[in-house]
DNA sequence: TTGTTAAACTAATGGAATTAGTTTATATTA
DNA sequence: TAATATAAACTAATTCCATTAGTTTAACAA
C-alpha cells in the first residue's frame, strides 16, 4: 500500500504470535502475516529473515513471555507454594497463548544462542525453585527434569484439549504438583531411614 | 511410471511414518512421499484423502504402535513395576520413532472416531495400571491425568533432545516415576492420618 | 534543496497440494 | 477366449506459498 507502513520486527513478531494463537501453528505464514499487516509478503523481508527467521524470533518472544509469566507467578513465594504458583503460571500461559507456546517448542536451529539463553533463564527459574529442597547435585538435576516434564506434559495436554473428562484441571494440576513434592519428601525420608 | 505400482494405504502410511522419523514432521509431504514410492503425487489420492487424510491415518497408526509397545512393556507386571515398565516403553517408543510420535499429537479432526478409540485404548492401559492403587473414582482420574502428563512431557522433551545435561535419562525417568508413586502413597497416608 | 537510505512495491520462479480428465493393467464376466 | 469394467497409475492445469531480483518512493540528513 503506502510506501511506508511503519512496520518493524517486533510488530511482525507480535502479529505472528497472535496468528499462531488464533489459527494454530499452520496459520503462521508470511502470506497471512502480510495480509494482516496490510502489506505484500516480500516487504516482510525488510524486517525478518524469511519464515524460519520469523519462527525463531517468535520462539524467543514466546520463551521470554513464558519466563515473565513464571516470574510473576513466583512473586516472593517460597517452598511448595512457589513450585505450585510457578507451575500454574506456566500452564496458564500455555492455555492463554496456545499457538505461541507451541512455537517455543519448535527449534529451527540448534545453534541459536538467543533461543538457548531464553530457555536457560526458564531452566534457572525451575532450578531455583527446587534448590531449597536440598536434593544434592545429581538429585537436583533429576528433579529438574522431572518438574520440566510435568510442566510441559500437563501444559501441552491441557493446551490441545487432551483432557476430555469433566473434571477441574486446576485441581488435577495442584494434585500432580503436590504428589511430586510429597514424593520428593518421602523418598528423601526413605533414604534417611536406610542410612 | 508403471500403471500398477502395487501401492496400498498401509504402504503409504508406513512410508510416511518413516519419513516423519527421518526428516521430521515437515518432511511428510505428498511430494516426498510420492518420490520415495516412485510415483507421482496425484497417484497417492487413490489410497488416501489428501495430506490431511494421510496425517490422520499416520496418527492412528502411531497410536496403535504406541499401544502395542506399552502393552508389551507391561507384560504381566504388577504394581510399581508395571507403571515403570509401561512408562519406559512409552518413552522408548517416542525416542525410537520421534516423527511418528509427534504425529500422534496432531489431531486434524476432533470428530475422528478411529483416532479417539486409539487414544482411548491407551488411556485404558494407564487407568488399568493405576487401578490397584485404590485412589477412588475422582482421585484415580486426577492420577491418570498426572501420569499422562509425566509420560508425554518426559517423552516429548527426551524426543526433541530437550535434556541437554550429561545425565542418564533412564535414571531420570525411573526417579520421576518412583517419585510420583511415592507421592501417591505418602498423600494417601496423610489422608489416613487425618481421618 | 539534494542525495542517500530504507521500506515498500511489482514481477518472476519454484515447489507443494489439489482437481480434472486420460490411459492402461488387472480382474471379471459372457 | 474375448469383451468389458474397475482401479491405479498418469499428464495437465490451478492455486497458494516462500523467496529472489530489481524498482520506486518517502523520509531523513547534509
């Protein structure tokens, strides 16, 4: 249209994220993004490096938003309450922005430093919230993997509507986190009893 | 090429599943499938209903294979051992056939009966393995959601190489399952103590 | 005011899915 | 055995998408 539409990279990324949320991953095409922005698709190349570049930027944006949501959920909480609040923020984010969450999982490049850093910040959040359980170096690493699996698994199934039954998913998640934390304590007690 | 290449639906589905495993989800195109089978892409329409139809069939096939793998892992085991063996079979399947596993998660249609049934058989397997823990109707439903989340979350992260650290993933998974089961027992004991 | 730059554009290419219509090998049947 | 019906391949053509090349023009700076 007009020779200056006032676009920039961030505008493209935000619009692409909304496209993902409303229409799913497949809807994120340069054609539909350009149409939404009132521009021809080649014009987008002034701001991004093709579709793969856009996907990478959206993934980074999604990880950043997820990090912010988890941090906000944490909000000065400690112990079990911190784990639960962080997890609930994670699941809520995936439910609120299903397309954006899905795009954070598709890593077009393994050698993408910015993407790795964004993922690392989230990892540090999870590590931090489990640190006070004093699991030892190795035990902590296993626990982090466990909690990541729980968060992603629940969020993904919840996000795609994989839980068919008419049962409050918030309760299911609380129970899952509580079960995990109770298991950590019990296993620790078992280990002490054996010692 | 020849007017009769001897193709049938199952051949297409198997080849598409291998394409998914070797090249990822994006590689499953009618063009590459046709090339692999030595045929022109329109010829595939004699056996499938376009790309969406193929994806649905591959998803059904993947769920069936996953069900068989989980059943085989179960193999007469009981209690904790059964949960662990079934879970390990699940994770191993996702690791062995990453593309096929990924395709089981994309549900093109919600109204696909065959796909729902395939998913239900897997759900029944999970329900069965948790039945002996006597959690009550509601508690069992929550536990099923929890175990499903754990299985999918761990499998997905493992399958896409999401666990970067040099630490045995098999041990991580054993610990996660044991923690979950210990948590179920501990929470049950807590409830009894309160009663 | 004039020149540079960046952001839009048009045009064109190539690849993918899909549809329509055609050919032909195989199977059925008279 | 010969004719016919069917199914599975084909070619041709359309549409949509990503991408590249080259062009125009608004905005900014000297």
